[in-house]
């Protein structure tokens, strides 16, 4: 089964206080990997050493976000982390109109080409705004069809767009281009906190069935906000994936 990682943004408050303790707790809980968004004082090489010393891997990284950093810096950091895939993403303004969408398509193609020349692939993480309608079609569909070589780290909760879209169907559309999944659960209500996997409205078995097992490399838990203790919710999410045999 696909190994399980966690986006460390979920544990940002805890990491501010004791990042080393957070990493130890995740390793002891049984996580296979971690996905950083901040290294909290570690160098990239030092972070990789600490993670690997705990028996985990750096699954992927939002540090740096590829379309917000110089290509040379991105390539150097990814090399130190032992990665060959950059991750990026866009703001609401980048998908607010047909003109904005076209600019985003062109910028993505340029970035993809620049990274590809350095041996780095590009995967994009989404929120809900990519699923707005532009000219009678979901903007993300137009984008996906226009930039054929880009990969995806599909955030399956945001891909539900608060119930307006079917995340399993969205994943099926790009399954051959989706090596990373962000898994989260919740009530699918804007502004409401998320919950541990299996405790909300997401059909996680259907989502995992929609993935291509020959392409999917990591299932990554991320809870942006939670009304309960975050570390407990992250552990419960891991246990849900393992006990249901969806990942792990």
C-alpha cells in the first residue's frame, strides 16, 4: 500500500514550540514520511538527516513553494532534501477570470520548462478556487488540459469545493498525473474546522480507489485547522488509513 506522510503545516503551532519533539512523536506514531512547509531553523540537509535518523523520509516539500522562489534556489533545496519534484500552487486571483487563467497557464508552462531543464518535475497543490466556473467550465479542467506535463498533489478536501464537486471524480480525471494526495476530512462547510480522517463527510475509500496505484507515491494527511488536539487528530487519521487498509 501507499506509504503515509503528514503535511507539517498541520502541526505548525506545536512545531513553533518543539519541532524536534513533533518529529519524534510522528515517527513514534508510525508515519512513513513528513512534508515540510518550514524547516524551523534546520538546514535542508540537516532536516533530511534528522527525519531519516527517526526512520522516516522527506516525502515531498512545500519549502520552497516553486512558483514563489527562484528556480536555482528551489533546485538546490530539493537536492539537499533528496527530492526531484517541486510543488507549487496559486492564489484566488490567478483563477478569477479567463485572462487570469491564461496568464496562469503560461506562467506554469514556463516554470515547468525551467524546472525540467534542471531534472525537476512540477506538481501543483490546489485549493477550492481552482474549481470556479470560467466560460461555463471548471477553471482547473481548462488548466489541466492546457499544461499537459504538470503533475498534481491533489488536495481532495478542497477539490470537493464544499460539496460542489466530487473529489474522487476529480482525481480520476488526472489519476495518471497525481503522484501525491492530500487527505483531509471535515463537514465540507466553509470556515468550519476539519476533523480526523473518517470522521467527516469525505468518501475516502472512493477517493483512494480513484487513484492510480502505479502512479501514487504518498498519501499525505493534512488538517488545516481542527477543533480538537491536532496531534491526536493526526494520529487518529493515520490509524484510520491503516485500519481500513487504504494506505500504510
